[in-house]
C-alpha cells in the first residue's frame, strides 16, 4: 500500500521548541517567523505597557519600542549540560586571546552546540548592528538560554584562532544562566534589542562632540543647546537601568538643558591671582559642558571594550553581567 508524507520526530521537537520560546517571552512581545530561512529563524520585537491607556478600562495597551533581535532557534529534546572553566584573559580587541591559567574566574554550566561555518560567516557579514541570538530550547528542562553570535564571533572565535573559518563548524557554548524568563536573561534580551538605537546614538554623540570644537561665530553654547535638545529625545535614557553610565549622563544632559550646566565641573571658590573672575568662570562653564559631550563620545569605546562581552562565557562577561 502506498505511504503518504511523513512527519519526523525532529519536526515535533522543533514545534515544541517554538512553543516553549513563545511561552518564555513576555506575552506582549512579538515573535515573528523569518522566512525564507537562511540561518535566521525568528525576530523578537519588544513592547512596553502604556499605563495611562487602556482598551476597556482595565487592560493596558502596548507600544512598540522599535527594537528587534534575530533568533536562531535550536530545539533539543534532552541536551547535555557541560561545565566550562573560565579563566582571566586580556583585552581581545588589542591582541589575540591569552588565558591566565593561574586565575580561574568561574566554572559555569553551558550547552554546547555545533554551528556550521556557513551560518557563522553569514552572521559575521551582518556586522553587529542587529544582534543574532542562538537560543537553545531545552525541552527536558523546559528552559531557553541564549548567546549573542555576533559578539561570540568577535570576542571568542576570532581571538582564539588564526582563522576560525578553516573548520567546517565551531562549538558554541551557551551559558545556562542566560535563561529567558530569568532576571538576567530578560535584562540581556532588552539590552540586545536596544543595540541598533544605541549605536546610532553613539555615532551622533561623536559627531556632536567634534562639531562643538568649531562652532559658527564661536557660539558653542547655542550649538550645544541645539545638540542637547536633539539627543534628549532618545527613549533609551530612562530604559537602560542595566547600564548606569547611560543613566548618569542622561541626568547630566537634563541638568544642562534645565540650568545651562551639566554640573561635572565646579568653578573654584578661590581664584588664582591675576585671573579675571568673569573669564575664569566662563572657562570652567565651557569645560563643564564640553565634558558632558566628551563622556558621551566615549560611550562607544566602552561599548566595544566592555559591554559587548556582557552575557558571553568569558571572564569579562562573567564578572560584569552574570547573576
């Protein structure tokens, strides 16, 4: 007798993995299937509740934040959990990875997953503007954990190998503690989703700081106020509690727009002999405002040096972002 089309066990596992991932995300976030699939399975779009608006007097409505991440979902019925030893290492943006085997930072549990080189090269070509998260759906333990592949390539694979592309595949370690639904996991998802808007803002900060050095007619204060009014509108200032420097500079920016000074420098009470008081005060006020933009322009350096290792299975990632 003729046999019809068959459905494999892996198809059922994949179906269960999708359902598990959906159940772990906030119900007002969107998980969209990405088709056709060339290594990217889904996109996640984040939303926030509008507390002042309701649809029927009781239920809140939700507003998109304009934030997205790509997801590569791997569903496994009973994945193995392995222990990964993490050792201290130097800044891999300045030199290849050199581990200090006398300084073990931690032992963490991870999933190990082999990714084909074609998938990794495709993600490397995308750059870092929109993160691609490898999500392991562990059906046995009913949890989903993730790692950012863009950052994993840049901060782990490239520093570890003369050319990581020479192998047919590479092993990716996904920390269990980046579990979606946990406090750390949800902070990580929100942080990655903001990446595109943060990088765009960092580019503007650097531009503005450069332009402040050469204002038309020497009127730096008018230019600074115009710049400040542009960037204070960003919505991430009050939604990045996981990153204290951004919140700190948000407060300085608002002080500048309210009072004319961000308050980083104070005019000394006692002036040196021979200095004109008005000129001295004007100098310090200018340096105070310029310090705000200098620090804003340094944020992309901190992002590359430190924040891109958050949530990775590295010493810096463990020390700065693990629970």
